[in-house]
């Protein structure tokens, strides 16, 4: 946080609200302090005129590196950024939590957060997002801090982007572009890279700009022959056409890769293997939970969107039933619709599953907002009918009162810690109970020469009892219809 003076009388600092040097990642894990003294300044929600118009300085967002090892670790020139948010609804703490999350996103992308301000408005300004006067104040903050980028906590229209850049005189990006940049850095698989590239082109298409009069028209000229004269095609039109062609090609490639995923899914359905999908907010601990349940060895890092590529692993319930566990991409509030559309084939793992493990970070200041943001995306991909278990992770770090509140509100929930193993056994038992059970119960005396049927009964069904007799293996099992038909010839005849 900078120590600069306010640029106008209605600009209010919040340095007294937070302890100095509070880092963005700490803000994501513990509640943002809010002094009761501030609450006493207003009578309920009646804000005075100057408070409504103020750019509120949010303290504690600086991520300036102090340890030389951190500087060496990043090995790149960090962009120096100032964060800007517009507070339209909710409380001041909600607005500050949103800006704290933006700071964590910026740090994940490799930026150095110097300052953060919030503007109280009924709605974002149509021209400059924060208003022309506050845009000038923002320009002074940029000059004061030496920032080279401004990040806005919302999706800016092309017009807002251009106008704010003209005033601030530095690069301006919005929340959507920041998330797309993080995805581009972390995508590793061919499918993940293609999905990110498609989302970036969808975002870029309406935001292309011309470059003055340079190559403004591609004229045919007199020597071009018939149908080449006239004003020709502008350079920006050519760029748009090429981007549309690349997008069409990318969609075809993603559709081809989707076919391979669908083939694997059909194979699992044919073998009647139940599937469980892990969904949840980014950095809630989904990959840690997958590693704890299956030993998958997936990358785990205290960063937003550390893993993007879906991972499917085989697992086994305490009763011996096989099922698949799929780790999906993390969600975030205001997830760009470009990403939802581009990653739709990946998110279909959630819609086609038999059970969703909805992971929420119990140590987050407002876990209910995480639950609401994830459920909104689950609705978008059409997975509202899939049974859900709310897994409150990081129980070892969470406030006991918050855990009690979540467990009371979310009726089908369980508190676990993927790091310490707390509650994992209870979660496995709950998964075993919630997975769909085979519909046919049958008793069969399987000859020892048909041991494959016994093995399939263990893998695909529920073995209620098993006895080895001189004639063969006497099984009492609950299986699906196809396997029941294969076991029917070995059902013992009833005694006379």
C-alpha cells in the first residue's frame, strides 16, 4: 500500500481498517477486518453525499516482494498494477472481499499489486467505468505509485476500455482478461490450450482496434483488374475475418477432442462404473482431496487455478465397489461466459456424473458466496439434477462457528481436511452410500471354471455374501441387469 495523500477531499483512505503488509493470499483465507467505528459513522444504510462519491482506498493489498528468494523464483518482470472496483450492491466488506480476490488473481498472474481503490456508485459509468472525475484521480494515483497497468474488478465494454486508457495513460484490463491470462499460463494439455485460445479469441473479437491511418484500406488499384476497385477492406475487418476463421477451426478441433472423451465415458457407462465429479471454487482444495482419496499425484499449489486440465482416476468404496473420480476446473465468481462456453466439454464431466462432491473452502471469509458462484455454473452446464455432497474442506483452519453454520445450513454436508485426513473415512462411507446401487439382487452358484464372473460381481456389483463350496462359489450379490442375465444360469434350483 502506498503512503500517498488523497487526491481530493471526497477520497477516503482505509489504511486504519487493516494491518499493514497484509498479503493477498492471506486476505483470501481470513476474514477482512472491519472496524465498528466505521459502522457508527452511518445510520444504517444512509450514506452521506461525500461518502457515496468517494474513491475508497483499500489497504493491505500490496504484494511487493521483500524476500530476494521470491524475486528470483518468479524470474520475470512483474507488472505494477493498481486495482479499481465499483461498489454497487452489498456491504463495504463484500466489495473489499471482491477486490481482495482480484488482488489474489493478479498475484497469481505474476503482477505486483501497489494499490486498490473502490468507487461507490449505483451502477458503473457507461463511459469510464468509475466516472470522469474519478478517472482523473485514478490517473494521479497511477503517477504517484509508478504503476503501468490498471485492473478493473468487472468486465469492461470496448468503449469503457478505450476511454479509461485515454485518461489513465496506461494499459487497462478487466477481470475477464486477467482470468484468461491465468488460464493461458496454466493450461498444459492440448485440449486445455485449445479451449483457452478459443475463449481468448471470443473475448478479443469485439475489442480489436485500428492503428490510425496505417493500412486503413487495402485498395485494389487500377492494375488489379475487374472487381478490385473501390474502398477495399479495412485492416481491422481483415483481422476480424481471420479471427473468426481461427475460431471456427478451434471449435472443430475441440469437437474432435470431445469425441475421445465421450468414447471413454461410454465405456464407463457400458461397464456400469459409477462416476463422481469434484467441483468447487478455485483454491478450495479439489486436487488435494483427489490426491487424498485416490493417490492421483495431481499438482497441488496455494494459487488460484493451479490445475486446469481435468483428471479422472479410479477409486474404490469401503465396500469394494469401483467408481471413477474426476477433478474439474475450478470456478470463480463472475466466471467469464467465454470460459464457460469454451470449457463446456470439460464441464460435461459434472453433468454426466452420478454424484457431485461440491468442495468449499471452510477457511474463506464468506464460504456461502463460493457455494452460490459454483452452483450458478453448475446450472449453466445443466447438472442441477445430479445429487450433491457439500465437502467443507480445510476444516483444520476454519473457524468452528463457521463450520457449525455451514453444517447447519447445508443439510447434506461433511467437514474434512485433505491435508490432515480428518473426516476422509466418513466421506468415503458417505460416497458409498450415495452412489447408485445395482437394481437386481441374485444368488448364484458359480463354477470355479467361471471365475471371471465372480471377479466382475466384485467390481461391478455389491457382494452381500460369498461362500466357497465343493461345487463352486456361492454368491449373493446385487448387480445390474446385464450381469444378472449372465449369472441366471447358475441360480440353484429350489429344493423340492
